[in-house]
C-alpha cells in the first residue's frame, strides 16, 4: 500500500513539474537596469537620456516636445541616492551611474504626481488596489518590488517604471501625456 501511495505522489509531482514548465513565466516589461559605473557627469548627454526614456517607454511622439520643455535633467553626484526630483521646479537630479530610462521614468512620475488634481491623488490607492487584484503585471510588480509599498507616491512611480505602457487602462488617467 505504501508503495502505491509513493508511486501516486511521484506521478503527481511529475505532472506538476510538466504543468509548471509549460506555463510561460510573466516578466515585468522594464526590469531594473544595473548601475553603469563607467558613466560620468561629463559623459552623459541629458537630451539623449531624455530621448532614450521617450523611446524605451513608447511615449507618443506628440508629447515628446512637451516633456523636453517641461522637465529638466541635471546629472549630479550631490545626492547619495540614485536620483532626486524637485517637483516644484520639474528638475530631476540623477547620479551618472543611474542615468538610465527606468530611473528617469520613475522620477518623471514624481513631477506628474505633484501636478495631479487632489481628487486623483485620493482615488489612486483604490485604483491601484483594484489593479493589484485584476492585472497580472501590477500584481507581479507589487509582489516583487518592495519599494512599491513605501507610499502612494512611490507606488505611482514604480508602477510606471516597471510596467510602462502595459499599465492597465484603469490607471492611465494617473499618467497624463504618457500614453
Ligand atoms: Zn521615488
């Protein structure tokens, strides 16, 4: 009898393994880029960096000039963290090693958040909660990126940074001029 149970368990495990193997694993569209320590304050062209973000995140061409005029990027080592943003002056301070499209995407969102109407800031949490229940990519981001859980502002930035143009329609209203 024990041998039969053992056999069934082995068989079930084998089936489970096959099922798991056949399931395509979901991946975040924009995984975190590694810092590049070869980059320096002088080697980075901020216009190219902005263009790289606009292209990588598929921002509609009609909004490119808006973003280029509205947001300013300063490559600087004055802050100990990868980047810092002054939303009031729409200025992003970014360390050279972190000057990549994903970090720009995150910081741009802080400028956007600052300009959202209060009503939108108040409903974001509920819409994010609903997306976490219904959208596999938002669920994956929430489950795998601990920084998402910091507060609404960081969650707003991280959703766009990792999911980008695949953000569900129900959340696009929180990201004007990005889709
Ligand atoms: Zn942030």
